[in-house]
């Protein structure tokens, strides 16, 4: 369990890079890397009905598929690293 927590913490830059790759398309590119992260967090934590009440543009909504792909990718990265470390380094 401790190994998984360490991997998650150490992989934060990798997760941010993955978010940039998944959510920063050429047509909808954000001005900065930080804008991409903020947009991702908005779309995850602000429900659609609240976005409409706040007057946010619907073009900012990324949809469920990219967000799910991001989380699946993060989990796959962490699992793959854990499996490699467990099999080849820990030797169990």
C-alpha cells in the first residue's frame, strides 16, 4: 500500500502531462499548462447544471469520455509501475 501511495505522489508530473495531452487539443488549446489543469478540475467538480447557472460556456465542457480516459490512463500508469516494481525489483 505504501508503494502505491509513493507512486501516486511521484507521478503527479506524469499525470499533469497526461492531462495536457488528453485535454489540450490543437483547436481548443489553452494559453498555459495551468489553464488546462484548471479547466480539467472545473469539468470534474462542477456539474453541468451549475455551469449553466454560472454562465460558463458549454464549449468548455470536455465530456465524460476524455475525463474517463484521463483517470483510466492515470490508473494504468500507476498499476504498470507497481507491477514492474513488484515483479522485478521486489522479487515477489
